[in-house]
């Protein structure tokens, strides 16, 4: 699921990703998927958000991916909100 989500983001971001050092972005290497998609629980997501802020980000966009993409991930949003706010 993580690879499919990263692949969907590629067409609009290839130049940016190459500028960030992902010269092989077209091939969707594991290190790129790992950079774009966090796997694990809320603690893992929070850790990645904190890393992004420490690296200078002033905002971080989160997209919750689930096995049921036709249903809003309400439970997961609530869990993340409890950690992030």
C-alpha cells in the first residue's frame, strides 16, 4: 500500500524529488518510499512529524492510508489528533 501511494505522488513531484537527492525517483526505490510514507502506529507518525519540524518544515501533510480506502479513517484521525494536539 505504501509503494502504491508513493507511486501515485510521483508524476507531479519528480523534479522536486530529484532536487532533494532522489535521482532514481522514477524507479521508486525503498529509501524514497520510506521517506514519503510512515508505517506503524501513531507514535511512529508523531516521530516523523517531529523529525520534519526539526528539519525546518513549517507544516506537514498527513494522509492516513487504510485497507478500506472507501471509508474515512475516522478512528485513525482521532488517534493521531490525540498525539499531535
